[in-house]
């Protein structure tokens, strides 16, 4: 690669890498949301099943847990991402002000940032000058702030994704508990939940580039413990007539 064509190629890579990282983060969040939906709803319906085998009560408890959990997840994600978006906007306003007040200092800063990426001083200056002439704010935002000014995080998208992920996970133990007969619903639910947690653990590990065994053990052990505890409590309460 010649020095002449390097400036034309440099800007194309950071957005690509950041877009891939964003997609992976969304996928990991979806897996975690589904895992939360599975474990919390499974714990709830299994606990209720320890106290009663009435299908209507199991369905009512499961639906209440599903709605409460999914709405809570969505609200929490909306608040979190809104805070992040506000911070990104504030950083962009500050950067825009600095570019207007001290353009030369900002050009030197951008040059230094490209030097830190491995470019020579002269090439870094050439890249910084060309990117500044094209779009100074975008150049600083992407390299200095790691922000794409045209694609700020959307709190509504995050809230919707969390709601759907939790709901999808919660539906599995709910349906497994209310659809089968009274004699088979508990073992079917436990088996379905454990299989789903294995899939969640494996998926999360693969997306994060980690060995899947530990993740699978953590997710399945946590889910099994939650179901065992809630079933035990439900059984005690049911036996005592509460």
C-alpha cells in the first residue's frame, strides 16, 4: 500500500469495526435479556407450582411475572441508554465548541491521535488535514470520542430490544408450565429451562469469544438453584396453607 492511497483507506476501517462491535453488543444484550426472562419466570412459576397445581393460578402468576419483568427491563434500558445518549451529545457539543475556538490545536490533537495508531508524523498530519477538511467533527468524534455523530444510541431501540428479549425468554417456562398436564408440567418445565439455559450460556460465550463450558455451567447452575429454592419455598407455603 502506498502512502498516497493510505489517507483514502484509513477512514473506512474504524466505522466498520465499531459497527461490528455494536452488533455484537446488541446480540450479547439480547442473550442476557432472554436468560433473565427464562430464569426469573421459571423461578416464579416453579415456586407457584410448589404451592398449587391450578393452571389458572400458574398462568396468572407467570403472565404477571412476564409483564413486570419485561417492562422493568425495558424501562431500565431506556433510562441507561438515554443517559449514555445525553453524555454523547454533551461530548459532541464540547468538541464542536473546541473546533470553533481552537481549530489549530484540534488539528494537532487529531494528528497526535493518528500517530498513536502507528502513522508517521507527516502521514498522520496529511490524514488529519484531509479528514478535517471533509468533516472535522466526525473525524474527532470517531477517533477521539469513539462516537458516530450520525448514529447515536437510541434508547427506544434499546428498550424495545430488552422487552422482546425478556419476553421471548419468559414465554418458554410459562408455556412449559401451563400447557402440559398437571403430572408432567414440572419435569417438562425444568428440562426445557435447563436446555434453554445451555443454549444461552453457549451463545453468550461464543459472542464474547470465551470458552463455553464455564458459561454453560454458570447459567444452568444459577437457573437450577433458582427453581429449587422457589419450589421449596412454594411447597412449604402450600403445605402450611398460606
